[in-house]
C-alpha cells in the first residue's frame, strides 16, 4: 500500500477544493452494493478522486477486494484492511472510518452513488485545473521555462473532450499526410475499425467469432482472407468458462494451428455485464495494458443495458462507446448481430440485420450470412467502407468451422414458402418480371449473375432482392442456361 499518493498539497500550492463529506457518502454506497461498486468503477473513479487519506486507502482497498472477488461489506472491508495495512490500520484509525462510511447512508441507491461521483469528479477536475495552471505559472516565472508548451497542454487537456485540432487540407495531402491504419484482415478490415457479422438466431455466430479470434492471433486465414497476426482480446459475455475453453480447443484443432502464448486473451464477464457506458472505462484501462489488434465483443446485445435495440439513438450511443474504445486502444472491434424475423431473401443485405438501422450504417465492415437454399450453407455478402466491394460467396458449415465454397452459387438464397404462384405470392412488387431480366441479358452475351444484377439496377432501377428472385425463377423455368462459366438466354 506504499504506492498510495499523498493527499496533502505541497506547501507552495494553493489550497485545493475538496468535498470530504461527499467522498464519505460515495464510499458508503460502494461498501454496501457490489453492483454499485462496479458502476462507479466503470465511470472511472480512481484514488485521486479522494482527498482525505483514510478515504483514499479505503477506496484502494475496496478496488483490490473487488479484483479478488471479495464482496463489499463492513466486516469484510475491516478485516481485509486490518490484514493488508497492519500498523497503519491502527495508526490511521481505519476501523472507525470504515464504520462511519458504512453508516452514512442507510439505503443507498445506484443513482445517488452516480450523483456523488459526479460531484467529486467535478471537484477533482477543478483540482487538476489548478495544478495545471500552477505549472504554467511556474514555467512563466522561469526565464528558461517553456510556458507556451505548458499553456498549450493546459488548453488541450481541458478543452471539450480534448478534441483534435483543425487541420489544413493541404497538410493532409502534403508530407505530413496521415498514414492509413494497418490492414488486419485482407480486403475487409483495418485496425481501429468496426466489423459486424449479421446472421440468423442460433446461426453459430460465436463459433464464427472464435474462429476469427484464432485466425488473427495465429496469423492464419479466415474464410479465404489472410489475417495479419496480432494480439486479440475476446470479451465473452455469455458462454460459461469451461464451454468457451472447449470451443477454443476444438477450433484450434480443426484449423491445425495454435495461438502463440500471449496472442489471445479471453475476458470471461458472464454475470458482470451492464450497459457499455458503465464498462467502457474499465475495458479501456484493461486493453491499454497491451497493444491489441482486435477486440471481439460477444454478444453485443448484452452491452445494451437499458437501451432499446430498435431505437436509433440508443444503438448509436452504444456504438459510440465501442468507437471510443477503438480510438483509445487502436484495436478493431468485431461483434455479431442477429437478423430480423422472417425470410431474408427479399431484403437487401444491409436491411437484414435486426434492430435499429444504425447497426447497418455505423460499422466500417458489414458481413451478412443469409440462409442458402442448400442445407447448412450461407451466402456471405459484404458492405465495406474502406475497401472495394468483395464478391459474395457461400460458406458451408462443417463442424466446428464455416468453410468457403467458391463452387457454389451465392445467388441461391433460401426462398420463402408460397402457396400459389411459385415465384410470387403477392408479397413482392409486380413492377418487374423475368422478361425484364432477359431483356437486359440481350441475345448472345454471356453474363455472370452478379454483373447482370448491377446492370439491372443501373439500367432500370431493379432492387437486388427483386433481381435474385426473378433470376432464380428464370433458372427454374429453363429460360437461362450456363455455358463455360457464363449464363445466356435459352434460345
């Protein structure tokens, strides 16, 4: 406990503001509730928020008890500190201070704890501002002092969110042009970006994400895309530790590879999950200890907290927290999300992900896995912000991995059941017909289905979902035939 910083200001410093009574009330809240303690930790509370030395020791002790999975409480905290501090415990009368803190509030709530923390956090920021201003003053009084540098540091530290400076466009394109972040997954993802994998409920998304974690940690291939080796942190909110270990072992064996020591860390947080706003500070502090290339969050809905996944503002605020984690750590963030209800073949790929449309607009890379007409097969489509479009392909489930099958036709999505017309049950628009697709093909030209789909969209505004429905109907009716890898009208 010798690393606890002194609480008294130096003799040449002005008296710094404090609110000792609020510090005691905050400690009363966290000593009586484990959930409240986790929330206050998540908000970024540190020993420097407390000015009274006994309270600083109590807070640091509570933090260490939390790390050791010892629940807070009067007797637990008193005994733990007596064992940890020995003679200091008696000299500083810590038993009395713990008792006073514990009795300060009879029925504390999480909301009152947040209020107390916000109060002492504001006071701490005032102390920090005074200390920083003193550095500027000291540097200005010293003939050799660089007071301008100290003043600039002060301005940046206390500006809103320490925002980046405005940059002249010529500087962006000049010798100081910023470098692109390193590529993590070829053709798909950079470090610092966000990736979402959308799929059906119980569509083996966790198996897919564990496969991705192993692929990056070992520098192996994932679905045919080469991965740059880097450290991975898998934040597991759902799977029990033993079952997660089983999946990891099975996938390593199937890929015939092993993650080198230190390349893949698993953070099992089942039972500790709250809204991401309460966890992001803790997550950032943990991740900043190592240079992670990829952070996987599974499942994402566990981080919603009190948010509604169908409300754009709620989802945007959650994804902003993950973006903050990506910016602070430099790591890419990957997570899975479920599809909306119903058959997905009639929807554009980005519209298949359930919840708010923000899920399909915010990430830098979107991969959707839509049921193929063949059993245990899925069409994978990509929507990429920073890479050229990638061709769709079929991934087949071969336990415990999805394996890419470039010989399968990704356009053959599983269609909804229809009672009368095999191609249109009245659910789809009658604006276009098979003849419109055949007209775009012409008489003799050979086509790849993906190229023809873009042609139909550009020339007559046909939606991709409409094209693939009509294309499947044309093949079923024998109106198109395949020759030498290309499709032509049947004459």
